[in-house]
């Protein structure tokens, strides 16, 4: 586990090995979430990168009559 310091401008530096492991690039967007008393940084997916991720999904379930 590594430790980072919060600057007077509330900035932190993500350690190099973490950046490399997660392939974080300069300018990349991260989502900041508070969860159970901790801060989580999640890479924000570009909407174009999500195209086709549901390909092959089974959509043959019965729908309610009011949902057609």
C-alpha cells in the first residue's frame, strides 16, 4: 500500500506503478466516488468504447403488455 499527500490545492499524485497498471494517461478523466468512508477513483469510459459490449445478449424474454 502506498501513501500520497494532499497538496494545499487538494491535489494528489497517483503513484507511477498504479498509473502503469491501470494504463492511466495524462488528460484522462476519472470518476471520483465516496464509498463507505473512502475515496475511489474509477476510469471514466468513453461512450464510444462501450459500443458493441452487449453483442450476443439474449433478448428473447417476455415483456409486460404495457412495456411494448
